[in-house]
C-alpha cells in the first residue's frame, strides 16, 4: 500500500508483515493525515539482531569517521528542513516557524555532538597504584570509554525530531547502534529525519526506526534482552518502563510542573514576557513550560494585568498560519485540559479570559486565585492554560514548588542575586533559571529532573557519557 510510510530496518525501507497500519490524526483537521506500518514483535526481534551485529563493527570504526558521518547527517538534515517541518505541522500542529527551528536546532545538535564526542571520547585516564595506602608503584590503570551496545530511543510527540536526535547522535558518536521508536504523532517527521541519516551513509542496521502500536511492541521493545540502554522522554509511561526494564542504564525525562516564583522587586515586564513565552509557547505542550505562577500578593494584580494584555495579543489558529496557539495534539488531551479547567471553575478560580474551545483548539487561558485544592495547582495540563497562585511569602512559594511530585525546572524573578541563589538552592528541581523562563536549551547544558521528572541527566556531554561505560586495563609490573 503506497499510502503507508515504510519503516526503516537493515538500511532499507520496509513494509510490515502485519499488513496493518497505524493512523496519524492531524490535530487541526482531526482527520487521518498519514499512516505508518504497525510493526510486529518478530520485526522488532530482527531489528535487534541487526542492531547488535552492526554495533560490533561500528565500535571499531575510528571516532573521527563516526564524527564525519554525523556532520554529514547534520548538513543533510538542515537541507531537508522543509519536508520535515511540514510533517511536524501536520502531525503535531507545531507552528510553522517553530517546526523549522526544531529541525535546524536538531542539525546543530548533531554537529555539536560530533565535535564534543571526538574531544571527550578521545581521552581516557591513567592512574598509578602508589597513591593508595599499602601500594607500591607496580600497577598502572588505563581507562577509556566504551559503548554500551544497542540504545533504544523513545522521543515524545512534542519534539519528535529534536528529542530523537538528542538520543541518536550521542549514541552513535559513542559507538552504539540505535533503535528508534517514534511517537505515533511525529512518526512521519521521524521517518524523514531517519532518511537524512540514511542518505549520510551510515552502515546498514546501525540505525533503525520501528513504528507501531505501543500496546503491541511497546513493552516488547523496552523489555527486549537485546537493548542495552533506554533513553526515553515522555509522560508516566516512563515510570512503568523503569519498573519493567532490565539491569540497563536508563535516561528519562518525564515532564514537570515548573514553578515561576515572582518576588516583589522583580522587573514585572520581564516577568510577564517570560510567563507568556514560557507558559504558552507551543500551546504549553513542553515539559519545561511555566506551569504554575507563584507571585507575591502585593504585586499580583499588576503582574496579572500585564500578563493578560500580552495573552490578548497571542494569535490563535492553525499551525500553517504560524499562530502562537495551535490545536493541542489530540482530542483526549483537549478533554483532559478541559477537565482541569472545569475543576478550577467549580472551585472558584478567577478566569482572566473566557474559556473557549473548538475541536482540539483551546484559547489561551490564565487562571487567577488558584488554590492548592484545585487539580490545576498540581497537575500538568500540557495545554495553553496557566494557573496563578498568590503567595504571602517566598517560603510559601518554595513549599508549593517542593510539594510537587515533579522536579524538572523552576524559575525565580528578582533583582536580588543573593535571594535568587538561596531560593535556587531551596527549590527541589533539576534546574532553576534566574530571571528567565525554564528551558532545556542551549542543548549542551545539562538537563535533568528529580523525583517523578526523571532519571539521569541529558544535554550533549552528559548523554555521550551516559551512553558509554568505563573500561579499565591494569598493567601489573613485576
Ligand atoms: O518537553 C520537552 C523538553 O525537553 C522541553 O524542551 O527546548 O522546549 O525547553 P524546550
């Protein structure tokens, strides 16, 4: 069937023997936009076998050659930005400009990873024994970093390309092979991206992209004995994966409830700009979106007014028109967001705008006077709805932030750097941004969540290191 995108295995584009397809619904039209292969467990087994075989010779390929291929893939990726961005628009309703930015950022990430890889993987350590009590200088220890084997990459729908390459590039530069399981929404963008790696000329079987239903191949993939490392970004599924996975390194990023703490001395225009950008970019569908504003009562009215006037300027509509607010990824997501809004309404939150929804399109909404008994005070809407909680003290803000089961990022706005540092120390999150909204990038910065927000740390350098293991050789002198 020519209408169904093929999956990628053993250096070729293939049809699944299942004869079945998975439909990708365009969030804007709510009609089927694309179809991808519904791969079988048998096909997963084959992919794992070829990945294992390809990895053996890839690990022996000189590091500079691996880097060269990655640089080539990065250039091809950037050249192919248009068709990939088109898929992002149709599959996940990403605004047109952001869709292009995602691809370009991904190309830059791949290049940077190649550069960083040749530096950090080109070095090992050398230790001598006589620094430890009781030892003579009779043992020399040489260490280097070796690959783990087969890395399974599972990116989320919101950055299917960027969060795929942020796993693919470190895995490959470090000498691993890679199996990609794209999200259903975003699978076609991933297939296009993988095509760029195909064109770059990587060895057969080194990269594969297997599409299908999570219910059929999800657990099978994550529990597969051939997998030596899982890098996952997404939601609760990550918690389930971590419980089922074998004794292998895991890298996980599972969302957040990023708090924005605003002190009385803050520059409120700067705060308002960051709240709107942080809270409403890609309609709030970012792990690092501002998800709760904790503002000192004395300045709350002024800040809310400033945010309201900026929200009023956001454009709402289809991603093709590059609107700021576009339809959320699925109907079930829109229903979930609506559930949070209705709960807040029932419990007395102040609506700064009228709640409006058409299909999957939800108009931006700021909810003031939110209290801790409302679901939206704690849950992650992953939509263009932002709660404001008024606080009487900084301690109250920190307490709310730390009472969350999430701990991805947070931000604090104040002109007092000493206060900012103390608050940063007190906030139990992987990163605290001072005077800016949370964000993962630049992509070489460490990126990590604590508590239910994740395991390990990402960012280019940390990912390369995470996808390797230290190997020692000890020379024993007579
Ligand atoms: O939601 C995924 C997370 O990685 C966000 O990235 O670049 O929007 O901060 P970014």
